[in-house]
């Protein structure tokens, strides 16, 4: 039996993974996407970033990952039957995405608590009315401590109209012997969405100050 897999990137759009054998009857299609949790009566749904809203056939994985709050961002892998139940998905896995608003300009005390430990921004994009960031950070090889992630709105724009943000990380004095990855989503108001983009400043693993531009238009 021969099996092959094809992944279509990027992750924040729909990802289709086609798993098939040389037997024509043995075929399964898996999808994954990032979206926002909605509550529709007694049912839960995901408003995916490709503007398609789909109802969950089973919400137990949402509850198990504490992702059932409306407005929570998630990455869901799933199957669905386009012909029989075109708007219903059957979840396989749910990843809870850190979802929080921008931090206002901090006081000195707040600035110390949100930290300025090294981090790497792998990619950032606007989708689903959120600024979404994939980041890398050092942590312990054996579990590690809770880390804190924030983005400060510095309340200024550059000459291109890009909003200045500062991405901050507090590693809570964790050990730094393993690289891990995470996602965070910041909800965007209409004012942000009418803008041109963002300049995200952060301190990388080598202590350098890096600015990552994110174009909105």
C-alpha cells in the first residue's frame, strides 16, 4: 500500500492534506484553518479567516482546550462532507490561540512586568479582523514556565501610515534550552483595519532590535 501526503500552505488559509492509497476507495481529506469561535444557539461554529463560517458537529475538543468562549481564536484541523453536510465540520484537533487586545503604553512598573526578553517573530499577517503573529521563543526542555506575550500600541504612525507596535515577551526566568513556537491574535477595530499596516518592533535572540512590517493594503 502506498501513501502520499500533500500539504498546501500557508496555515492561516485553509490547508488541505490529501492522504490516499493506491486503492481508489481508501481516500481521506483533512483540512485545517485559523478562525474565531462563535456561539450559534446551542451550537458552536468557527468563522474561518477565508470568510466561511462552519458549524462544529462536536464541540468537546473546544471545551477540552478551554477554547469555547466566543471571540477566542483557534486553529482547527477537521474533515467534512461537502456533498452531504457542506457547512458542518468534524474536528480532529483544536489548538487554542492566545487572543488578547493591544497593551496601552505601560507605566514603568507595567513595563517591567511585561518584560523584554528575546523572541523571534516568524511571520505576521492580518486575517479575520485580527493581527496574527507566529513567534518562536526559548523555554525549558521539560515543560517550562508560563510565558507572557503582549503587543504595545505606541500610539504613533510612520510616514507611510503604519501603526507602531512593540512586541514584548516575559519568559518568567524560564530555562532557555529548547525553541518552541506559539501563535497570538490581536483583535483589530475598524480604525486599525482602515489603516495601511503595522511596524512591529521586537528584540531577537541576539539582542538586536528588529522591525517587522505588516502591510494591510
